[in-house]
């Protein structure tokens, strides 16, 4: 395997899981466009899914007491359903079309966050629908977080609960996604070998993320993140 691919994977995992540690989601939205510079979409999803195992273990262990399990239970069945459908789509469709779809999805998310009023309220049926769609995009792209943001924000009472519950949902998705990816042949032993080499980079991302989480101005961080996401979406659509 080329050294260039190791470098791309390392950069993607560092920035993706740095963001994931700071805000509790969006790691895939950052990592995936970078990975796609050198890796096919199924391979990129495999790498991200492996590191979500490690991330979920560390973060859930730390945030367990803050997770709202009533929210998690309401989203569990829609999420599992969506993940299964998403991985089947990933295994049997055109990666090029999926890459462009991901770009459109990212752009729409940025537009939603930037333009929709903060007091937008999702009803019960919409929350469940977003759970299925979030699971679907998590299966196809490992990027269902934005849809869960809409759902969880409507049910979580405070920022700490919101972040912890988002971490819990990502853990549930990973628990379902890894066996499905393995059975479908998307996740292989070769991916695990690369992940082990890149693992120190992941640990550094975790460490830096924890430091920044306690000090950074959340408002400005999210603004910068939205700009980066928007440009990554544009690149995916036109590339």
C-alpha cells in the first residue's frame, strides 16, 4: 500500500475524530471527503467505522451518566433499520453517484443549520423518520449525525445531555454497522491492519479534542466547521 494513502488516512482520522471528540458528532463529515481523495467509498467507510469503535468506547465510557436513554430507545429501531438499508445500498450501487449524493447532503445540512430558525420543532413522526434517514446515511456514508442533531435537539434538555446522547447514538450505529460491513465484505482484515498503524494518530486526536473541548468558544468553532463542511460538499459534487 502506498505511503500516500497512509498519510491521507492519518490526516482524515485526525481531523475527523478531533471534531468528533469536541462536539460529539460530524467526525465522518470531516473525515470522509479527505479519505475519498485516495480511497474508494467502501474503503473509506470501512476505515471510519473501525475508528468509531474506538471513539465510541472512550466517549461513551466518559459520558455514560449524561446519556438520555429514553431518547436513545425511541431512536433505536428506526436507526437499526436505516443502517441495514444503507449498507445494502453501499454494497450494490454506484460509488460515484453516492459520492455526489454525499456532497449534496452536506451542502443541504449546512444550509439547514445556517438558514432554518433555531426554534424549528420536529414532531414525533418526523423524529422517527429522521432516525431512519440518519441510520441510512450512517450505513452509506457514516454521516447520519446531522439528521440526529435535528431529532435530539428537540428532545434533549441541555447541551451536556445533547452531546452525550449524540455520542450514545453513534455508538449504537457502530454496534450495528461493523457486523453488517463485515458480512457484506466491505470491511476486511486489510482495513484493520491499516487502522492499527494509524491508531496513534487517533489517540492524538482524542487527546487534542479533550483539551479543546474545555477551552474553545463553541459558537466560533461551529461557524468554522460549517464553512469547511460547505466547501467539502462542493468538492464532492463537482469532482
